[in-house]
C-alpha cells in the first residue's frame, strides 16, 4: 500500500535532512553547492503525490538527474 501525502512528504524531508547533516560533517569544498542541489528535491515533492513512491531517495535522485540535464544542455 502506498504512503499518504503527509507521510510521503515527511519521509522525503527526513531523507533530505539526513543527507544535509552528513554533508555538513564533510570538508568538501563545494559543500554549499551540493546543499543547493540536494535541496532542489524539495521542489519535486509535490509531483510524487501523483505516483507511488518506492523510496524517499527518488526525488533526490530525480533532482540530480534534472541538475545534470540542465548542465548538459
């Protein structure tokens, strides 16, 4: 059975926040740019109310794909 919209949003936000916390521990020089890319997943959350979400990482992965596509065009 699929998740409800609020629980889907919470699962995605939890995953985004977890990744941002882990990123905060790193000494990666472009940390702020990486944070921006991860946060782009917030903009995709609403689209996942129309499709079943298999994994809370899906919006983050889709955000990365869209970011790469923009950079390639």
